[in-house]
């Protein structure tokens, strides 16, 4: 699957992501990189931020897997992936930083499509 196709799949999956209740501004109803990074910064010290971040990433992972299997079964996605789909806080932070190295873009850049595209690419879902 090409990078463009990963992004299209990721964009379609964005609809399933719940909003994070953090202080960063939301952009057009999307969860922004700023919100995710804020939750990551606060997670080690605050139970609520850790729970919200865990729920957000778990929701992304589970939803991506379900939708990918449905797309595969309908012939809209590849038959399988070379590896397992997985998420980690460190991997998510790296993917977000790589996708938007300019911190000034974080307030308006949606995080979920980036996270999903990175997860699909790392799993080798071509």
C-alpha cells in the first residue's frame, strides 16, 4: 500500500477517534498533535492524562484493526500485513514529531491520521 493510500485509510479511520479533554485547542473537531503531546507530557504525573491517552491510543488501535479487517474482507485492503499492528507512546511521539517537525503546526495538525498511517506502514500493510 502506498504512503498516499495509508493516509487515505488513516483519514477514513479518523472519524472513530474520541476527543481528548486537554487544554490545547481543537482544530475542526480533530484531535491535534498538540493535544496528544500535551497528554503525553502530563501522563507520567497525572492519572487522568494517562488514562485518557491510553484510551485514545487503544481506541485507535482497536478501530484500525477492525476497519482494516473489514476492508480486507471486502477486497478494499491488502490481504494482510507483514507484521503486527502496534502502538507505543514512544512510537506515536516519534511519528507525530516526524510528520510535523515545526511545533507551530501542532495546534492545527490532526494526530489520528498520522498515527494510523504510521501504524499501517510499520506493520507492512502494503
